[in-house]
């Protein structure tokens, strides 16, 4: 899967649940894809961002949901991948450890410039890899996480990321 992303290209890592998809990980399991919407603006902004960045999805969803995840992405006009999903059952590794491991794999050949997520553990994983970290909080209520940039929506993220070039995040 890593080979799908051109080596050396600047990579934006997007969480899925409550970040790209307007659904929690638990609700994703039970809801049909037709009833799950993209978080406001994600379906428009991600294709725009793909003009200058390689977008990959990193999720703590169990590996048995890969087909459903790809189908949901396709239904919402988003690229079907790369999707980095758990290889092992969810109870064997915390979401944070899973994301740190997968980002470490990606970082061996790719320039990880930024990541967006809705959980402090997402931010911790991104910061651990020297990435610019964005915490999305659509309703304005999210925990304060040191070292990240809080944003309300995807259009705000697009403005923030307009400073990223192939050399990485702007200081």
C-alpha cells in the first residue's frame, strides 16, 4: 500500500471518523454507508488539496471494514485510498500505537507534512512524526492539545494548508 504514494511527495494524513466522515467509529460499524455523510466541506476540500499534496487516510477502524471504508469514500467523491487501517484486531493495539506504527512506516519513504484528526491521540501521533497537526472541532469544543492548530472546518484547514509546499509546512 505504501508504494501507491509516490516516494518523496508531501503527504497529508486524514483521520476518518469525526474528521472526514461525520460519524463515530462505533456508529460506522452499524450505519449503512448511505446514511453516513462527509464532514461539512471534506468532500470538496480534499480533492482541492490533492492538487498539491498526496492525501492518505489513516484510521483505527478494524481491518474487516476496509471494503466498507473504500465504498464510503467512493460514494462521497473522495479518493479510495491509500487507506491505512488496522492490520490486527482493535483490542490488540491502542489507536495511538496503531497510528504511530503506520506513520512510522509511511515516514520511511515519504514526507509527512501535516495531519488532521479529532482526537488528542491523533495529534500526538502526528507531532511524534514532526508533522503539522490540526485538531478539527466543528462545534468549537475540543480538548486543548499543546502543539496543534485547532480548526473548525475543512475550509479553515484549506487556508492553513495553502502555505504548505513541496518543502513542507511553513513556519
